[in-house]
């Protein structure tokens, strides 16, 4: 029943033409189902899409407090830091994940982008 309700919520939020309405729907259900990492990831992605990068970074950090090895949340956090111009933090997140995983093309590329942007600034 809960899974069906979650899927319905996701569909409703994705079909909504109003971004603010979509975010409100997701935020409501994230608060009610804080342990649902898939729903939280969708909410973070929606925040990033809506240009609410700082809020997305906070949400990603909250997910990582619960599950420090969550790859999607780590990638979303690193991307949020990159968009916010926090290149050192982006690099730290990437290095932290690479220390755990050994090698990950996406994090290596993101780290290099952060370094290039920091050096250009």
C-alpha cells in the first residue's frame, strides 16, 4: 500500500506543470516517509532542477547522515556544491567517495571540473 502511494505521489509530482506544486508534493511525502531514499533522491533532483541548489545540498547532506555510502546522494551533493561555486567542497566530496570506492569515472570527472573552475576563478 505504501509503495503504491509513493509511486502515485511520484507520478503526480512529475506530471505537475507547476514546479512549486511538484516540490510541495514531494516535500510533504519526504517529511512523512523520511526513510524512503528513492523519494528523497527525487526530491533533491527536483530541487536542483528548480534552481534551489542550496536546499538540495542540505537535503543531500541529510541523506548522507543516514546513509554515508549512498552514491546518488553523494553525486547530487557534489553537483550542488559545484553549482554553488563551492569548488573545494565539491572536490572534498569527490575525493571522499574515491577514497572509499577506489575508482569512479563520474566522481573523477566532477573533481577535475571543480579544480578547473576553482583555478579559473
